C-alpha cells in the first residue's frame, strides 16, 4: 500500500473536474491506474464510501504506508465528519488523539498499539464492524488512520451511551474518557465514590464487564492513570491532561467547524431538535428570488424534511447561486439553484434548460439524495443542529472543492435565516 504525502482533490479524470472528495495527507491508498502526464488513479479504502479519483503522482509515496504526524486541520475535519455519522463530539475525538500520540500515524510507543488513537487489536476487533452504524472494516485497516478515526468515533459513541445509562445523564468529556480507559462499570464507581482506592474498584468489576467495552485493565498505554491511588487522583490527572489537549486542539476544531468542549461544564450530548421558523425576509434573500427560497422549503417539506433541513437547503442554494435559477458556473457545466454539475455531478444527463428550471433543479437534487445518498440522508434527517445538517449537505450533496470553508460560510448563512 502507498500513502498520500500532501492533501489533494480527487478528480474524475487526469486534470479533470473535481469529484467533490479529497485525498487527505497521510491517507493509505490503493493505486488503481497510472496515466501519462504524471497522474495516478487511487482508491482510499479507509474513507467513507472508499472514494476513487485521479491525483498528481507527486502527491503519492509508493515506498511507505505511514506518514508520521498528520496535518491536524485535515484530521480535525475528518473527526468532524465522523462524529456526525455516529453522534459524538469531534473536538473530543481530536483531543484524545492529541493526548495519546500528538496525532501521529504509525506504531505507538506502547507495545501492540497503532495509529493516532493508539488502538490495539482487541479494541479494533470489538468495534471495527457495527452494521447499525454502517461501519465494516477488516482487521488490516487498523493501520489506516482514516478508518481508525471512524472506529474510534464508534468506540466513543458506545462508551457515551453506556456511561450515560449509568449516570442518568450525558457524561462530561472527562467522564467519557474515563469510561474509555476503565469501562462503564468502573468509571461509574469512580464517579460515584472518588475516595475509594482504584485497585479496589477495578478488582470489584467482573471480567465480563471489561469485555463489553474491550477494556484491558492493565493496559500499558494507560499506566499513568491506572497507577492513581484513588478515583479522586485519577479524575484530577484526566482533567489536567484533557483540558490541555482540548485547548491545544481548539483552533483546529474551530476551523473544522467541530463542536467545542470544556471538560468541566460541557457534556458530550446531541443538541435538542430546535423549533425553527424560516426568515424569508432575511437580507440574504433578494425580494425577486424569495419565491425560489419558498419553493425550496416547500419541496423539501413535501419530501419529509423539517425546517432545520429546509433552512440548510436554502442556505446552500444561496451560497451556490444566490437563489438565481439561471446561474451558470464551472465553465458552463453547473446550472441553477444548487449549481448541479453536468460533468460527472448531480446534473449529469440533464439539459441546461431543465437544470435552470427552479422546480426541476430542486427535484433532481432530492431524487439524487434519495437514490444515491441513503446513509447520509439518514444522518441529514436526524440532524439536530445547523452545523450537523450543513456539514452533511456540503460533504455529501453539494461537494464543493473547499469543504471546510464552505461549511463555515453556509452555517453562517443558515443562522441568519432563522427567525
């Protein structure tokens, strides 16, 4: 296997249009084909959907399969997306990788661990395949950091649910990390009785409880914490380390539009579904194009989407075309409200006039989502924040070239459309 040495946009053909997906620096890739002019077609098996496309040969190193330190903004963006798919905090994921390995790929300093999250084979085997979350990675993907990000998000989600059930409340970031080190039963005992000796707490937990969370009680990676005299000392150690890591990664999480956490006050939990009204009189909507905004809302409503998703769709149309149904971009290849691309994009196979009809443009987008983006659509429909909804729309439905910037811009637009 080879590795991408610097982030590149995947293209539909050598020097061609973007596919809407990136090949992040450090990605382990399969080489599918090579072409004249220094272009290589690659597949990224660790990324959601295993995207394929062409990149310049200069961005590929065929002699190794690890890159070492990973670009933290690229890593943060990956965490942001994965956290939406499995519902946990992207900033938390990023902070744990920073804490454990300084976000570095490859073999860890602790025996048997690998990758930015320093996962061992036991952890990987327990969480790499979860059909309910559409996660299914083989054993050898543990050494692929893109796959590892998704699997650790699954691990965090599982730990979050188990400790939340015991606490009757969502955990703080420290409580969640405690659970990922000790398992839910031992973590609950520490939180409930911090003055008890840690050795007594661990001795009282049945082995079967550790197995549920794939916990190794004497794990080398976590020895600093396992040597704590009691729960109070352990919680202090975790709080100090995690607060520092959250602070060190804040700028990257913010740029990637990830949820930002504070260890002491913020709980790792989804937002409640807001009851939003759409401001069709917003200054962002030209009076001459108000009908197009209302048409988007109406058609998304008819397709079963709530007001949050309707606002998201309108915000994306504003960013793409300023709600101008006659807008043309990408050198004449993209048309209409959502700038549907005829060259390998959602608009492929449709005539200019059809794409410039506002009703058809919306219908084509909705048909594409229903037929080709079923997994992402489930996440989109279940979104409880504008950030989550916009991120799915940008990454899966629109797929502009600079996705982190597009997400940030469109979240800003969406917020100004709320009454």
